[in-house]
C-alpha cells in the first residue's frame, strides 16, 4: 500500500471542513465553501492555497551549470532575486516537468509538481546534482488575488513581479498559478501558525485545488499531465517563450528541428459559447485535423466553456466541432487570452 502524505496544514483543513482529494500521493483540500465561490474570492478579492504537496529542493549555485543542461531556459544568466519558469526536458525534447526556480545569492529553490518530485529528484541524482529536500520540512502557501499584495505588505517586504526575497522566517516570491497577483511563501513548520493566523486575521479565505484548477485554466496556464507530458514538447505546448537556453540541453536538437520545420503537434485555446463542457479526452475536429481536449471546464468569469485542445498538426480553420455525449457541438479557436 502506498503511503499517503498529509500537509502540515491538514488539521486546519479538517477544522475548516474541507472536502479532500487524493493527489499524487497526498491528501489535499479540494474545496471548502465550493469551487465557484473560492474562484470568485481570488478573482475579486484574495484567497490562499495550501500547495505544500509541491516539491521544494534547494540546489547550490555551484551546480547550476549542470542544471542548465537539463532545462530549456537560461538559468545561468538569471539574476539573484529573480524567479524563472522553465521545463525539464528529456532526450526527445519532451517535458519531464514544468517548474519554478527562485534564485538567491548562494542557491536556487526548485519548486516542482507533486506528481514529478521523485522523478526530478532521481534525474538530479543521476546527473550528480546534490540538493536538500525541504518538501516535508516546510509548508508552501500561495496567497493570490487583486487585494493580496495590499494585505501582505503589512507582513512582508513585497518583491517585484517574478522576483523573490527571504528573511529569517519566510522564503517567498511574487509568483502564482491563478493569473492574479500575489505571493507564494515557503515557511518552516514551526513558523506556520503565525502565517496562517495573519491570513485569517486579514480575512483571507482558504481555497482548494478545485478553484486553483479553474483559475489556472482561465489564465491559460498549462497543467503537467495534461498540456505538458513526456509526449509533448514545449514547442507543441505553445511555450516557445521559455526556450531562452542558448546552450545545448537535453533534447534541444529535437526542439530546434520542430521550430525550423513546423512539423509537430499544436496546442490551441478554445471557447464554446454555451454550457456544454468539453472535458479532457473529448475528440475535436478542425476541418480534417483531429485533436483531443487536454483540459476543459466552465469559466465562472466568462460564463462559457473554455479549454485547451492538442491537434495532430496546425489547423487551417478556427471553427471546431466537439463530440460531446454523442452530439457535435460547435466551438472556435481563441487566439487571445481567455481573460483580457
């Protein structure tokens, strides 16, 4: 039997009557007052998420040359105090994980997806890259929303966008996964109660992973295992902007070839002007080009169905047909952001 892990905040989640979900070996809160309510907390005010299931690995800056050979972005030129979104790639250029680095003077903090933490640890070990694993020694809390920063500035100095700071209690960055402003804060377990008390005293609502997923989808952010997998490259996922590593890295020759030829799968955003939801796995046609929905849900803000579809090749029309419960439902490719 696999061992189920619990967040350092699990007792608080029980007290708040959370509904739980098993996620990548962790028992995590899916919702408290309902996904749509929590979605609106974050879009209109602010809320906080327990994301302690995500891996947290500290790597000394002496190893950054080696790390640079495994990712598609330029970590070596990143300045101390800045954050970087990047993707670990394999020899085929496909995604092993999408991650965030927070860079400090002597080390980087690597934050990876819970489902891939063991994979990334093993990958680093194979390359003789030494790290300190803080995943089960700390908590990670994301405070997100248009009012998040004004609330948090009474607790912490606020860094610029995609920048990071640290003090004797908190290691944190102005990053997130909702499309809203805010901070992601790592804290030692012994200092966690103080942080949570601050959040509650400022009426910052707890939110579950259900709302985190609908928020990230509205923000057109990829989710590993759906828009990124070991069969999908950053090019195919529409993430060419991450390809800033000009050195040779794992699978870079494949990625360069895809950019040169355009011969690859293509991820597109879509919208359906109705309440018909095209869920993951739904078949899609763009004229004669076949695609499959990677993520799809109903947008609480747009009041429409939205999502991503992965096509076998570049479609030559924006008009789509979705096969939903035995019927063909019309939709279209969206070339701008879901939320403008």
